C-alpha cells in the first residue's frame, strides 16, 4: 500500500513538473534570443563608431594634404614642423607621414621615419590603383610597442595625377575612449572586439585576451562574416579561458573590418539560472516531502488521496488558488496543509516569475530602444560625415587653388587669430625671433600704414570664420618692404568650431610694380592705338590693292603652270620618240662599221684600224646612252600601277640580275627582313639593282661588303644601302643625282652617269626622298624612303 501510495504521489506531481519545465524552457530561450539581438545592436553601434572615427582621421588628413600641396617651393624642414604640430593637435594619431608618389617618406612628425620606403605596402598600392583612401590591416608598431593600423589619404595634383600620400599611424589603444561610450548603461562584462580583414584581433576590451591574434580559424562567426559580409550571431567558446559567450559579428561597411560584441553565457543567463535553481529546489522539496508523508500513511485513504490528486492536477493546470478541505487523518491533514502551502508558494513563485519576466521584457525593450536610438544617431553622424567628406572633395579643387596661389610664406594661428607655434618661414623672411612673432607680434613687421587695416580685416575674418584675403607690405630682414597677397582659411572641428587658421603670403611686389607701370602706359597706349588704327587703315587699303595684284599674278602663274605641265608631257614624249628613233640609224652605222672592221682589219694601216675602233666604241656608247635616256624617260611615263609588293622578293630578283658581277668581285650582300609596300615592282627591282651595282662597281681594294636594312619611321619606311667602297667627298654629293654627271673617267669606271638619276626619279614617283652619307675611303650609305 505504501509503494502504491508513493507511486500515486509521483504520478500526481508529474503534470506539475512538466508545466514548470515548459515555463522555464520558454523563458530560457526567450532570454537567449533577446541577448543575441542585444549583441547585434551593440556590434552595429561599434561599427558606426569605428567608421566615424576613421572618417574623422581621413578628414584631418585631407586638410593636411591640401596644406602640404601648397608648399611651393617645397621646404622639408617646414613640412616636418607642420606635421609635428598637426600630430600634437590630433591626439587620435601617433604619427603622421608625408609620402612621395614613389612611396618614400619625405616628411614626418618624427624625423627617424624620414627616408623609409613604403612603396610595397598594400595600402599604398591601393592608392596607386586610384582609391582616394585606404586602411591597412593591424600591425605591430615598433615605435610605440603597441598594435596599430594605418589610415592613408591620396593627395592629387589639379590635373588628377598623384602628388603624394598622407599616412596616419593609429594605435589600437586610442580606440579605448571611443569604445568606452558604448559601455554606458551596460554591464562591464560585455566584450567589444575589432578584427581586420584577415581576421586578426586589433582591439579587445577583455583584459584576458591579447591582440594581434588571428581568430579566423577559431571563430566561425568571424569567418562567416568575413566571407559573406553579413552580420552573424551565436555561441562561441573563447580560446583564452574556454568560457562560452553569446556573441555577434558585424562587418564594417566600406572598410572591410569586423566589429564584435559578446557577453558570457553565465552572466547573460544568470537570472534564468537563479530562477531555475529556486523552482527546481522548491519542486524537489515538495516531492521529497510528499513521498515521505505517503510512506508514513497507511490504511484506506483513497478518498483523501483522490482529493490530493485533484489538488495536484489543479496545481499542474496552474489553478494555484484551489485548496483541500476536510482531511480526516492527521498525516493527510498535514499533507493537505503541505499541498496548500506548496500551492501558495508556487502561486507566489509564479507571480514573482511573471513580475521578473515583465521587468526583463521592459528592460529589454528599453535597452533595445536605447540601442536603436544610439545606432540611428551614429548612422546620422556617419551620414553627415560622409556628406562632409563629399563636400570636402567637391571643394578640394578650390582649396588646392588657394594653396597653390599662396606659396611664399606659410603660417598658422589658433582659433582667436594668435600665433601660438613657431612660424619658421615668417621668421626667415622678416628676421623676427620666435618670441617676437608669437601672439600678435607678427603685426610689427607690417608697414605702419597697413597695420590698422590688416588688423581690422583679420578681426572680422576671425569673428565671422570666413576667408581672410587682403594685401599688405611686410618688412624683409634687410629693411626693405615687399608687397604680399595674404590668404587664410579656418580649419573646423567636428562641432563646427574653429580649431585653427592656416594661411599663406605670396610676394606680389613685381606684379604690383608691373600693374603700376601698365597704368602709366595705358594712356600712352590708347594714343598709340588710335594712331596705329589710322596707319592700319592706310595699310589695309594698300593690302587690298596688293591682293588684287597678287590674284592677277596667281591667275597668270596657274596659266604658266598649266603650260609648263603640258610642255613637260611633250618633252617626255619627245625624249621617248627621239631615243627610240635614234636607235635605228645608230644600229645601221654600227652594223656597217663592224662589217668594215671585220673585212678590212689588218689590211689597212694602224691609224685606220684605230679610227675604226674609235667609231665602233662611239657607236656602242651612243647606243647605251640612248638606252639609258629611254629608261630615264620611261620612269614617269611608262610605270606600272602600284600594288602591294614584298621587298624581300624584289631584292632577290635584283641580286639574281647582278649574280655575275657579284661572283666576279667576291662581294657579300646581307640584308634585314624587308617589309611589304605599295609600288611598281619593276622600278623597285631597278632601284635596288642600280644601288647595289654601284656599290660593287665603285669598290676599293677590300672585298665588297653591302648591307640592306629597313626600319619604320612615322608614316614611311626608311631604307639604307651601305657599302665599304671608295666613298664620295661631300663637295660632289649635290651632283650625284643629276643626269649625265660623272665623277670619274670612262677609262677607270664605265657608265653614262644616269643610274642614280633614274633611282631619284623612281623614289620620287613612290612619294619618297633619296640622299647620301659618305666618307672617302670608308664607304657610302644611300638612304631612301617609301610610304
């Protein structure tokens, strides 16, 4: 009976335990989901904070780059001083470098960095590829002994070419103040992290971890965020202490880094675990008490047990207000009292649980609303900064023009217009000491007549925070006053307040003198213009008369040109007909003279034989002369239409025609690969044949060596035929291409002096030119061009 009663008690308690398990399970997972959403919101807030931080550094670098671009002529000492001042004012960066377009550090806020080559750095290569700015991965900064990263900004010339790069080195510890604002209103156990594009840990608020550790393989949420560029959340077990964290990883848009936020599971679920322990302990006590009471009760108590079962079922259904009335046995009465107490306790626990859930929900809603407001504010701030960046880029051209226009003296002042730092270029010009320049002491170098006006204009510019633009005279260190154009621009901080002034003074003394001189001559010029106008009118009348005469002359010239062209055609035709008709009587004379020579040779006296030889030689020479003249006339009148011709085959044909003389002289002919041109194949063969034949004919005691080459120049081909022959003195170069001009006797070198004249006509027909370069006893080179 006792065993049955105990079993009945356990059966009655099961529904209650099942309901309690369902309630706490739903509470557990609801709390878990709320913490994941909270982590995502906090990680997004960190991305907005970091992005705004980087954009703020970029804006500072843009202002520095514009000022450095205006240093013309460039002064390394002045640039170093300017960067050192900027690094002191911009506390968010440790080091500022000015890098050339080739990647070498030209100036720096710390002199030991000057000369370092950064051309191989990935962020510099991104800027060379055209990106306006770049951010590096996390690296170890030897100067500070801390983790750091680089934000680099491109500085362009007005034509868009790269002038240089401004690089800011930022330590990871400088992020602490920015991230500290995210802890307001949150538990100190929340861990904020930043990872670079490789997955290397750049910053972590958890003192148990160290930076410069690649977490990509150990952090699946980080790996997924880097690969997909999407936010991820879940559970992670930290490699440092093995503790489980509810974490989120959110990519930082436009930068490639990843921000993270996480909370230990033990902290995030502490209130859930506490409730579970309380409810579990209470249920365990009730079950143990019920079993002990049932073990002591015996006898027929089924009715009382059924009442207890009814009470347990009611409690299991959540009807905690139900109670048992009228128990008989003392033990059962005590059990009923225990059940009533358990019901009351459970009812109280449920009210406490509902109140805790309501408070938790209210806190989650408030925190979610607070985070949403923070994110919106940060997004608005980021949008405003992006808009300011775009506005700065749009006005960059005007800013460059300002700095380029003022290149002699560069100066800075605080927001009130007082000089608070050394001005080396000002002191170098005026001769003032550093103490004399500080405050308003620089004003003492101005001309006494300009001081009041300059102070008034400067005061209005400082009050209105507008462009300072004026002219005044400054005393040089030798006492001479020079006139300067002065311009200054205010540099604003994030709140729109003036942080400092940057300006330049440009020496315009010569320009002012020229303007005064121009003013003196303006009236005289106007008088001269009036006088010159009258003279021009007279000249115009003379020119109109001369133009009419020239038109008449041009008309007569055209008529003469037409007549000359017709005459040239008739002369060419006459030369061809004359050459052709002269061949016949010469052939007759030659035939009869040769007949007389064969029949009467050695039958007459020696003088007759010599006379006959002279006649035969003269007739032969006359025939050759007429043939050459006929060839010369046919160049312009009997040429073939142009077509595409490979000059390699043309040269081979010319060498084949000269094969006998080449073998006889032992000449060596070499040539380059020759191109294809448009021309008359027959005439081009004759061109190469004449030039190479001349090289063989006018050889020296050395073995003839001839080379033919070609190269492309602009819209034509340039050919060269070189030999190592006897050469030609410069005084005879102009006679070479004139028909029938010979430089040697016929006894020494045969020929009629027409071959080079034919070459000249062939080249000119192909729209080219031919000329010579030669040294006596060293050789000759003939150059000619073909389009």
